[in-house]
C-alpha cells in the first residue's frame, strides 16, 4: 500500500540551467537517488549535454509552460540551490503558492550565500549539506515522512 | 491628477544580492532613475556597502517577510535579471501570482543566457537592453503607459 503511494509520487527536481551548469553532475546523482522514491519529472536537469544556454531547439515558451505544468502536477519539489538561478527561484515560489512542499538543498562548503528569500521563508525547508551522503540521508527522511506519503 | 497617481506609485526594484553584486552600481543608477516615477521600496538593493553576504545583522526571516510585504504593497516590479539570482526569481513569481505587472531588464551584451522561466513567460515583459540609455527610454515608456498610471 505504502509502496503504491511511493511509486506514484511525482517529484519536480529543480537545478540551475542557464544560471550555470557547474553542478550538473551533482544534479544527475540526486535525480538517480530520487528515482527510488518516485518519478522525476525533470530528468533533463541532470543531462550533461545541456549547457548554460539551455535546451537546444526548444522554444522558451514551451519550456516555461511545460515546467509550470509539471510543477502543478508534482507532489513535491526538491531544489538544489547552491548555484544561484532565476528559474529555480521562480519555480520555488510557484510551488509554494500552490501549497506544494519544497525542500531546498544548499552546500555549506561552497563560497555562496543562500538567498534570504529562501533561507528566511517559513514555507519551505532548507537542508544544509556538506557531502552527498548527507543529501541521501535527508532524502530518505523526507520520503519516509508520512505527511508526504499519505497525500 | 496624473501627477498625483505618479507620486503614489510604489515600485519594487529587484536585483541580485547574494547571487552576486557585480551590477550593484547599475542597480543604483536604475533606482535613481525610478525615483522620478514613484517611491522605490527597495532602495537598499543599490547600496554599494551591501556585499554578496547580504544585509548585515538583519535576520533572514525579517528580510523575507519585509520584502514579501513590500511586493504585496507594490504597484509594479522592475527587475534587473542579468545576474542570476534565486531571490529575484522568487520575487518575480510572487508578483506574477499577485497579478502585479513585472518588467525584467536583461543586458544582451553580457555572457549570460536569460532563464527560460523568465524569457518564456507570457505574464511578464522582458526588456532587452545594451546600454543605460535604453533602460531610461524603456522606463519612460512603461511609466507613461496609462494601464499602470490608472491603477
């Protein structure tokens, strides 16, 4: 029964595309990890062939409308927020407005400072991490949270 | 009559803080320009003393809640979106959700690519520019738009 719920979970993973692709390998690792918990709607975010000019030969309006529809249909949003990105910020605020749970992962070993709009929001959860093991543990805890499973 | 409207206009200016402060001088110039059209709620965004760690000695929750309140009270949002920023993306989506007009200024001379979430949205206006003169002309056009004046 619980497994059925898990199989049906739709996960929107958000990571920087045009803001910078330096963490693309990490996004791929996170997406692979997320797949054991549900369907990742945004697998392309971890695609190494996508550079910071974004998806090739796809009109921007199509990308925007497709991603907004995915957010509307998702059960939760997992965002990697270490590399600053307009799109990720936009996606997070959209999800919050829809009442969809949002978890933001931030690498405290980086030289970045996380936006006060994210760090200071009560409507999302920030997970600070220093290595991938901490991401895995946090995801395991998030997906074993009954509030998400019993949607 | 029209001048009364203009005097009362509340403008939310959005620019990168923790995403990077390389355009802080430009933000200050834009804010100075905006002041002739109304009250700029977010003057601190152009403050050169604010580095990319953000406002000093101000709790993040305070910053988030203050900025959200300002957006709720604003008549329009002018965002400079050349430097990628989670906070600016978050602010833009929040304003759109509230039905507040959003204008995003992007410098096409930069080496950046504007997020498809911004470029592909029908619910905001992107203004591409190459120099400050073009920003000034665009602002003049925006603030002489009767739809904004006759709020």
